[in-house]
């Protein structure tokens, strides 16, 4: 089992930068670059050339953001929280929110 703190599908909040305070879901994680792609966060405009199935023009898309600028959203309070690991009685290793103690992995 991977011990990465931020994984695909997690709800995160941006703690620094121009999108500070925005919440979103992790779409993809790039472990080698320590970055993650978060929905509707760190939007950039790209000039798209027209193709047979896609219209050209200026399109907005997400750009990867550094993991140090992200924090998990606490399931109970909705604020930023740190993540810890613990073992359940059935032997599974799960992540939990340090603020509220809620288990994140189900």
C-alpha cells in the first residue's frame, strides 16, 4: 500500500498562491514532480489549434500545483487538516484527519 498523503479523488484546499482558499478534487498526482492536478484550481489559458473534432480558440485548463500548497479538507469541519496513518482492528492501514480523527480511507 502506498503511503502518499495526497491521492487521486481526495478533497483538498489550496493553502498558498493566487488560488488560496479554493477547494477541489485531485484529478491526477505526479509523484516525481511533487505536483497534483486539482479541478478548477491553477487555471491557465492555452491557445488551441483547430482540429477535425475540436474547435480552435483560447481554452482554460488546469495546471499542476505543488503538493506543498495543498492540504486535505477535514471531513467533519471542512477546514484544512494534516494527515496521519493508523491501523484498524482488522489490520488495514488507513489515513485519518489529525484535527477531527475522522478516517479518510473507507
